[in-house]
């Protein structure tokens, strides 16, 4: 039986039975896959710590005989990202990023850009520490890569610019609206400066997370905007998001 191999990011893992493990992982060319690692918790030689969430690994597997899970044969650990495991907020942000990729992108094959963005995000958490901007940048870039990026710089209804310093964001109408096109009480009131900042972020390198600093208004409005933009494309509430909110509020 043919053995496949690829660099991968471990998105999550679940202990199964007495020694096995079920693993969800992201690869550049095969997209997201699920694998069954037999005796993974007993075999330090074949797997060791390589199946821990957020790890960068080289995985070897054979295609499934039935069902959807591949059969994991062994894994070489490339980077455990020990740095992010020392901080609970970083762990929460990493878990959210991995679950967001799983839910937003699904099982589409061949996602090298998504792979590189997630790799850069996790590396940033491991080496540079946590920041609210990293989460917003990840959300914005994943929306764009999935083809769901909202209209930001012009009114999605009339195509015109914004005459004042405020606009309305309504995801059900494609994104930003000028005040003339927005209905009374419709959508989320946002600053035009916030919309401009987010549009500029989309023009920056997709794997760059360091060096961004947003003001309180942009963090508040941009976070609310992205939450609305993501909502229609997520089939279920993300468990990691609730955990992240609890950590940030605690």
C-alpha cells in the first residue's frame, strides 16, 4: 500500500481506547485530513510528542481502506512550539486559530496559503507572545482566502465612498454601507478609519503578524465586525472561542 508523507500542523487530537489517538491535521497539498494513530500513546519511537496540538511535524500515512480516516504510520517532530505552551492565553489563541481553520475551510484539498498563514500565526504566538491584533489578522486573512472577505472601502450598495467619518457594516448586505444606504438601526456602526485599517491589513503580507498595533477603537470595532463576518460561514459555535473569551475576561 502506498505511503504518503507531508509536512503538517496538528490541529487537534483525541485519545481513543487505551492507547490509540485520532488526529486532525492540516497539510499544504492535501488540505485537512483526519488520521487514526494505532498505539500512538504507547509508541514513543513512532510518534512520541509529535501528535500534540499545534506541533509542526512530518507525517507518514496510508490511504483509508474504509471511512474517512487515513492510517498514520509515524511522525517526525519538527517543532513542538514550546514557547506558546507556557502561556494560557497563547494556548487559547492557538486552539481558536486551529479550530477556525477546520470549520471555515473544511476539507478542501490543496490549501498551501492557509497552511502558511496558520504556520506563521502559531510561530508568532510561540516567539512573539500574544496580542489581540494577531487574532484579528488571522480572521481577516482566512476570510479572504476562503473567498468571504467583506466589502470594506466603498459602500456595498451604491459603490460610492463615505462622506463622513462613520459607516455601517451589515454582513447580510455584503459589508460596509454608507449612511444614506443603511436602514435605520441596521448593522454595526463603525469608523471609516477602522475600515481603512482593515483594508490595509489585507494588502500586507499574509504571513506577517509582527509589528501591528491597533488603537482601542479599531480593536473593538474590528473585532465586532469580524465576528459578524465569520458568523454565517461557521456551521457551529466554536468551543475554543468560548474558552478564549473566558481566558481574556478572567
